[in-house]
C-alpha cells in the first residue's frame, strides 16, 4: 500500500492503466484462441489443397514426367517423393490429423495416411532436407497417398501452429500501449485535477484572509458547483465578520457616553472612599472600551502584504522596549526576508515581548529560520498552568495574578496576537520551561 500513489491524479492514472491492461490481455487471449484456430485451419486447408493438386497433376501426366514434376512441386516447407509403400502406418490420433486426412481423401478420392509431428522428433528422418519456414511452434505434416497405379506419394510439409500469446510482438505491443496510456492519461488527469489544487489553495488563503479574492470558476460541472458554493460561503463569512466588528465597535462607542455621565455623577459622591472605588471601576470600563474599539478598528483594516526584514522588525520592538527601561535581550540573524503585514506582525511581537517583561520580569528573544521563521520569547516568570494554556488566547480572559490596574491589560493582547499569526498561516505555542519561566514560540511559513 505504501507504493500506491497518494495523489488523485496518480490513483486515477493507475486505475485507467490497470483497466486498459486487463482489457488488452483479455483481447490478446481472445484473439490468440479464435484467430489462432482460424489461421491454423486456413493454413491446414491450404496445405492439403496443394497436396491434392500435386496428386492430380502427377496422375494426369505420363509416368516419365513424374520425377521432374515431383522435383518442381517441392519448395520451401514442402517435400514430395515417390514411394512403393506407405511409411505412416499409425491411424490418426488427434482431431487435427483426422480433419486433414478427411480433407485430403475428399479432394483426391483415395485413401491417405496422415501424421503430425514436431520438427525435432527422432522419428522424422525421411527427408532431412525439408526447409521449414520460421513459424513459432510449427509442426511437420507427413502424408502418404496411394495413386491409381498402386504406387504412393509421400509428402512432408511445414504446418504453422497457433502463435504464442507472450511473443516479442505481444510484449512490445503492451509496452507501447502502456507508455501511450501513461502519457495521455497523466496529461488529461492533470488538466482535470488542476482546478482541485486551485481549490485547495483558495481554502488555505481563506483561513488567512477572509477578504481574499473569490475563487475563479472553471472546470467540470461538479467542480464549478463546488467553486460557486465556496465563493458564497466566503462571502457569508466576510459579511458575518464585518457585522460582528461593526456591532462590537458600535457597542463600545455607545458605551463611552454613559461612562462619561457616570464619571460626572461620581464626582458628586461625598464619601471619598466610595468615590475612589467608583472612579477606578469607571477607569477599567473606559480602558476596556478603548481597547475593544482599537481591536475592532485594526481588524477592519486590510493592510497589504509586502516583503520586509522580519529580523529587523523584531530588533526594533526589542530596542524600543529596552529604551523604555525593560530588560530585553535579542538574538537575530542579520537579515531575514518575509512576506507579511508588517504593522500587524509588529503589534503581535510587541504584545508577546511586553507580556514577557510585565509578567516574567525579562525577555530573551531569538529568531531562527529554516522552512519556517521561528521567533522564541523566554521569560523568568512563574509560567502558566497547563489547564490555562488554551484559555489565555480567549478575548478578555486574564489570569488571576494579572488582574490589576498596574498592568493595564484587558485580556485582548494574546487574542489579537493569535489572530494576526493565524492570518499569516502560522501558529503560537506556549510551554513552561523546565528551568522555570514561560516560552512563547511563533512559527511563520516562509
């Protein structure tokens, strides 16, 4: 099973090839049986007819001409000689021998003795000069026919047998057929399956950018229907996401007015402690609304992709944080080109490195590349519990120890980061290091 092709084109070509080979072999078997039988019968009748003609000519000619006539009648594959008695004394044993004897006796009106032998048989020593044509599996016909003067004529003739099925010609025919089928089928199947490759690429592109151009329509009817359904699905997803963003932006915008009114009313609260708590709560609400609006606005912006030096992009983020007093170390190659949305990707890196500084006290950033661009960020913090790994990517989700106003977080950083990395076809991995701290790894396809 491991040797079978995995692609649809390869499997289709294999099925076509097997089917045509089976059909070809069956046709060859049928032709070998029917055609061989027909050709054998036709050849046998031709030989027996020639023998009968020679017998009639010899009987109708003067005796002194007999020697010259017999010499002239002999030729490739046929020897004729006079005899005083028959040398074939056994009765016909096979159906072919019986049929040839009956045909000869019917043509000449005399008794005949017939025997079929292989050319190499030891008993065949009567006429060693007989020239046999190049016939696969040929036999030698020995026939003794009595003339009217009670003498005998002896004939030895080459009789072709049925051609072998697995002859060189048959194998060459199958090889040519196989080559022709492989070339034609591979070309045809590639033309048919090419739209499927385009379809797969469009599905991959949709996972990165829901606003990507629609899939071009082409190919067989079934594939065109699938392409049209895919385009309709993409349009519905795009409208759904746009409606969601618009709703989030509208709600966040509308919340700004009541928050402002509540802040004004809180100023008239006489209890200082209660007023401070109310204003703090309103500050958190306002920060949440502001972050949500920023998130909605950025998601709605379709930044064009272009090739940038991603190593320089990471170094810029690290240098900005280091200038602000953060403990950041950066190890990157001199240059690493990557096609991306640079502003979005910079925000994703900034979120990850800032989290490492805030919650892990320091950030050590490394950038490497092979088939993928790999950005790893290590910190010295307490890490994240295993059961919280997947939840931290949920919007507005925060770990317990980060629920304080000092960090300024509302739980959107990692959600935005994951959205940006996924849009680039990559993924984000969180893991607790053995020697303590958290490692965040970002892999981006090149």
